[in-house]
């Protein structure tokens, strides 16, 4: 007679979860980060959704190149980080957070010798690098007849200091991918808005993560992929004991490459006002003068090249002409794609935490070139001109006519920037 053998149902095992906690604080002031764009919320300075967005980007920059299509990439990203239709496998919680009181990032009241102040039409940023913060500076207008200055748009407020504890939980098989995204986010990214210009840069106060170096990467971007990837080129300046000072040094070096006197621009013609800059040595201003000849120009176009090489360092670019051209409008250069109004800069300027302090850092990401998305548009109100690839991706002869590029072997602008940074004493280092 056959025996009956009892078989227990298979044991259902939950996938093993990794749980990490990190206590982080900002090195530089934080902007945005709240549910309202470009505004800070001191009661809830950091949102889990914001952190998830930053981690998604750095995961995509490290893992994205292995997928053959945008659809494959999205499916993999959705499994890990979630989408509008499904939750991801990585749980992100903010356990606690604290922040200083919001303060304006700049003021139009300039301190004067003797302790007095005076209201002017340009902002005073104090210790902060104004070149990185111009989207937040607000606006002032001077009534020449009345001799009065009115602030018509108040500067944005920032949080000088933010601390928060982040908790991440995820299945064990995702550990290497999450660890890499977190490490690069903390080192190269930040929290809030304008992180590529160093706002909201982070350092780790306490962590349950293992102490390991970020692995060296060797990812190849697949042909035709519009995807920013690492590895990156990273340049560090001399260590300092103050994070904001290190941040300002990095930003000012980038500003010098794009706008600096006696490098990117001529000296001004007024010896009584040495701060006033002369004409640009890049071709963009004179190209605009040629494309819009009907405007009131007091300077004749004289640059031998027509083009917009700085477009490959990020878009949009707002061109403002003082004392000539249109009175109340700016020229805006941006992608012509219907659903894309900007092209993120491949250049990051920030302060990075080191063993003994903070180093100014300039990082150049391996990003697609701006012309890969198609033509650009240059607009003045409703008047729009098309900017084709040949006006951005200059040939060698044209680059040789642009002094900031000619000085570094007439190379494309991203390579010229790298050579410029090295010439100013920054050292190239592995991540």
C-alpha cells in the first residue's frame, strides 16, 4: 500500500534588504528643494523626492550606457527608482532635518567705507560667488530723473546651513548600483537647485556605509545616445579650510574662462572705471550684431568669426547688452526642440570635502554635444533666428581666430577649458 508523504509548502523568503543611513550637511548655501520651485522651506528643507531625483541622475550617468535604447534604460530605471506608474525598489526616507533661517543671497544695499550703505542697481553678494547665483539675484531699476533705485524683484532666499539624515533601503542585489550613485551624488552633486554651480554641495557627517573608494569607471556611450555619463575629468585646486571660499575660487576660475578681463574680454576703455570690461574676444556678441542689424548698436561687428562656441558649455544663454541694442529685452540662445528649453552644462564648479578641508573643484562630465540635439534658436522676443551646428561646432580655422581657444592650440571649447584650468594650477585627479 503506497505511503502518503506530507510535503510542506515552500518557504517564501523576502529578498534581503540593505539599509543605510547617512547624516549629511551642506558645505555651501542651498536654494530651492521645496515643493515650490526655487523656494526654500526651512521647516522641511529636504524632501525624499528631491533626493530620489538626484540619485536617478547619477545612476543614469553610471549605468545608462549599458542599455541599447531609451526604452530599455527607462525600464531598468523604473525598477530601481520608480515612476509615476510603479514604486521603485529603493526606499528613501528623510529621518530628520534642520536648517538655518532663510536669508537673501544678495542685497542691493552696498556697504561703504565709514559704515554707511547706498542703494545701487547691481547686487552685492558678499562672500558668495555672484557668477553662480545670477538666476537668484532679483532685479533693481534706477529712475534717472528722480535719482532713485527701486528693487522690483527681490533676491531669492537661501539656507546657509542644512543638516539631514537620509535612510536608504533596497534589495541586496542592487547594492553596487546604489552605492555608486550615492557616492557620486555626495561627491559631485548636491541638494536643491543650481548644484552644477556648486549650490547645496554636501559632506558626510556620519554614515553606516562601508568606507570604500568609488571604483574607476570605463563606460562607453553607445553610438547616437544622448546621455551624460561618467567617467569624468576632475580638477582640484589647493585645499582650504573654508568651503565657501573654495567654492568661490572654482566659480571665479570658470567665470574667468568665459568672461575674464584680458583673457575672454578686453580691458575697458574708461581708466576711471577699471571694473568695467571691454569687448568680448569670443564671437557671440558680434554674431548677434550681424544677425540683428536693425537694433541700435553703438559698436560695429568686427570679430572675424561668426558663431556661438560657448553654447557647448550649456544652454540657455542670456545675452544682455549694456548701453546699446534693445532696451528692455535680452537675446536668448536655447535648443530648438519643442520639449527642451535647456541643455545642462557639462561643467560642475563646486567645493569638495577633503581629508584636511575643502578643495575647489571643476569637473567636466562626458556629456553629448549641444548640436547633437539639433539646431538652436536665438530669440529676441518673437524674432527668432536659427543657429545651425556649424555656428557652434567651429572648424579649426575658426577656432584659431578666437583668442581664448587659440591660446590652447585652437582646440574645441571643452578641451580648451580643461587646458585652461590646468594652466591655473589645478591638478587632474581620478575620482
